[in-house]
C-alpha cells in the first residue's frame, strides 16, 4: 500500500488532529509520525507520546508496531479506521 493510498483512505476515514505513538517506541515509528504529520498537514506538536496505547478516538491516528498481524506475512502495515480515528499498525520483518 503506497503513501498516496494511505492518504486517500485517511482522508475518507477522519480529519486527523493528532498522532499518538508509544512513549518508548522504535525510532521508525517516531520518524513515520513526523512524515505522516507533514503529509497530512498536522503540526509536529500534535504528535503525542503515551505510556499505553488505547483505541483511537475521533481525530486521532494511532501508530504502532505489531509482532504479528493477520494478512501480513512479511513487512508492511494495516490501516484500521474506527470511531472517527484510525490505527496504522506496522509489522517489521
């Protein structure tokens, strides 16, 4: 899935106001949060680090890395809209 397809899906799912990442996240997540914020015209100050990831709320994009994800056998990510927000979950090889 390309970034442009993600942007199209994200635009349909919600008007994101903030991006939530785990407090002690892999540097790739923090980098992805900054890139996505720029692409979606969200200020980097709207990237929030939290100790515990919760389900997304309206206007929130949650970024995570999962050990396993159904449907992803190698690397990649899934985009799951929910409650006016969404979760973008990556998997690493």
